[in-house]
C-alpha cells in the first residue's frame, strides 16, 4: 500500500509537470500578449510592463521562474486584475463553482443510478424507452441550448426562477439542472448496461434461488457489481464539474472558476492561465486516485499495485 | 389423497419460452414424483429440459419462459399457483439449489459469511451472533477449514471445489426438504468431483433430505441415485430405479446413452459409440417420438405418433414403440397359445 501510494504520487507529479509544459508552450504560441489592447499604449510602457513581469526573458527562463515560484506555493499575480494574486482569484471563484458542481453531481448520480436501474429492470418496455429518449437528449443537447431553453421557459415565460446570480436557493435550480443533465444521462446509460450485465450473472440466479426479494436483489446483489463503470466515469467528471462550466456560468452570470478560466485565456493573463490549468490538473489527478481507491472498497477482487 | 405421500409431484408440466422465433417447448408434458429422502437422477443431454423442469420448482424460470400447463405439488404447496411472495419463503428454506459453476455462482463483492448468513437472515429468526455461529457450523459440516477466518473472505479467495462446498453449505443452511443439484460437479476437477459427490451423499444422510441430481454424467448417477429419469427433448422417455435403467434399459435413447460411456476395464481399444445426429429442434417438435430421427430402430409409427408409457415394473416405465411392439407380440403369442 505504501509503495503503491509513492508510485501514484510520482506519476501524479510527472503528469502535472507535462501538463505545465504543454500549457506553457501552447499559451505562448497564441499570438498576442497581455498588454495588447484596443487602447493605444505607448510601446515604451508595454516594454516596461514586460520587463516588470519578466516577460522579456527567454521562454525557458520564464517557465523556470514560474515553476520556481509555484514550488514555494506562490501562484503568481494576475496581470490584468490589479492587485489580485492568482490564488486569490482561484480560491474566490472555485468555492462558487464547486458548490454548484457538487450539487449537480449529487443530483446526476442519484437520478442517474436510479433511472438506469429502472431502465434495466424494464428493458424494452415503456419506462426503458422513455428514459433512453431522455438520456439521449441529455447527451446530444449542448448545455448552452439547455440553459437558454430553461431560462426562456422558467425564467422569462413562467417567471418562476431567477435568471442570474446565485442569490437565493431557487437560483441554483436552473444552473444545476443544466450542469447535471449531461452526466445524469451518461450515468443512466452506464448504469443500465451495468445493471443488465449484472442481472444476467449466475450469482443473481443464486440469490433468487435463496429467496432474496426483488429490491434486495437489485440494490444489494446487482447494484454493487453494476456501479463500477459509473465510479470510473465519476472521477474525471467530478473534477470537471466542480471547476465550473464556462457556458453555464456565463449564461447565468455566475462568478465561478469556469468563467474566470476562459477569460484569463482571452486576456493572455499568463500566470492565471498556468495556475488554473495546474489547479484543474491536480484536481483530476486527485479524483482519479480517489476513484482507484474506491474500486478496492467496492470490488474486493481488485488489487492495487 | 395420494399426493401427500410424495414430497414432490409433478404432473404433465409444460414450460415454454416465448422467443421472437416462436414458442420453444423446453418442457413438454413431464410427470414424475419424488419421495422423502430419495435421490433422483435426471439425465439428458444439453437442451433436453432437465434443468428447466427443476427450475420451475425454484421460480427461476424467467421471462420469456413460463409454465403453460400441468401442476407442481411440492411439500404441500401448489407451486404453479403460488404468489411470488409466498414462493420466496419456500426458496432456500424448503428447496434449495446448487449450480454447475461455483466460480460464478457466488457474488464476488460480498464475503462468504455475508452470503451464507443471508440465507439465515431471510428464513430464520436467528440474531447476528447465532447466525455467525450457524455459519461456522455449516462450513465445518462441508469440510472448510478455519471457518472463522474463511467467513471473512471473498469468493475469489476460494478454489473451485471450496466454493462448491460453500454453495452446498449455503443450500443446506435451513435444512431444506429438497436439494436440487444442477450438474454440481461438471465444472470441477475429477478428484474434486468425487469429493463433492461424497460430501453430498454424506450430508443427505445427515439431514435426511431428498436430492434431485441433474447431470449428463451417468457415472455420477449410478453411484448415488435411487432412481433415474431419462429426459429427451422436453419429455421423460424412461424412468426407473438405477438398476432397472442400467441393467434393463428399455428405451432406445437410454440404450444409446449407456453405450456411449467409456469402459475403463476393457482391453480392446474400441471407439466409443456416439448417438448419431443432433438434438431435435424444440421450436418445431416432431409429431412422433422426438428421438425417432436419431434412432437406429426407428419404425414408421415412431415418426407419426408419440408412444404412451409402458409400465415394465412398479417403478420402471418407458415410452418407446419398440416396447409397445414387443408387448403386442407377447400378447399375440399368448393369445396364439390358447
């Protein structure tokens, strides 16, 4: 177990290192820079700014400077948002996105697992067909269409729900529904096929012959075997969702990390781009580790090595 | 009246599977009885309906399969009319099953203890400590060493033979009246096969239950069974005591089966005699005897009409036109003598 942990941490650091290099390279390949804007800034000022932030140095030097500071825990300062450091921005925006994402995932998992099970049990019948149509929609419809649709119906026409911000409990409903729709649909499908597979196994026949009732059969004997693919999907999905969705945060005007992330790229706010990317990478690596560890809890046959 | 004497009374049972291609008559008019403490062997090749006929007893015949006719009376319960809830109380308690493949028959994500004790949780009022105690007893009974430790382990930590022992322990947890063993040794090593069979016979004596042994291995059957039913294409073609089936087989199919057993003490290296042809298509069962197309003594009538059972002794009967013919000739001979 100790050796396993060390190995995993080693791989994680390596992954993050590669991601940082790739991000840094791509970021600098994009034409333009942080101080080119519509306003005409005198070239001397731009030069002075570049010198101030170390952008006049060769790229490898810049990369090393950034990474050197990163190791000491300094994520750098934003080039565009005056007086704000990257970690200040990330840790203000992240909790908002995380809250939104967390609720969405909870909803997606609970509904997805339930709907998938119902679908599997009614294979080929009405409920199965209906749920498959819904989940196909969920996978096919882009989130901005979904968001706009919900907003139009519940915000504009019916006026039931607020259309922007997160100032009340009801304000969470539409952004969460938009965020949860895709993963819920995906989980429904994973769960359905996992469940069908599990229900076909010999141990289900054994359980039936023991006189196990239908609900126990489903939720004890089949569910735990059927849920593994969902767990696999859940790891990266959680990481993506809690770090915020640009579309949902823009449409509903929520000051989350997803919006921040896209904005810093368009603004060429280099330190912020690097820091948010690495933050996301760390989160994904971490979630994958959690997933791998939870496999072991769910399926005792799996050995970690 | 008569029914109460038997533990199990299956009368003209018909089970069909409704597939897109049509109705598959997996069990087509099967009648037999089993007595308390008896070991009945059901023999037949794959697809002969031997498992399906037994599964109706345990509610394991699922969509698209369904009982379409006949009656099953087990230990005072009218199985074919029983609502699912009542049926569930019988399964595991009065009749239990062990399956062919012990590798896949146990749930991989729960401990052996959990699965064993589940049986007791479902059918007894024992508390947690008593259940654990009983589980340890059961593992001892089936010869699993260090039961306390083994209960906490998962199926993948057991060998095939050990898993089958666990399956047997689980099946016997509530001391059922009837144990259905569906090819319990087919998936095991030969040496383990003998151990498992021995264990089952031993436990049968201890608990005093009846055993229905479903198999295509005649060697296994000859050792342990009191009576044997031979099934072909969803029908019983011959039924009798083990001696009657082995020494006075009356049906051509039984004859064929017996001929195809390899003999260990024969010095001549003869080829085994297989039964030619393939099993009958159950979607369109023939009008006559289902074995007729493969039978070497097939007569015209065999293809047209299903023969009735002929009683050879109190316990022995078969459905074959050859026997009818022999009987007829015998009668005529007797008449001629007069």
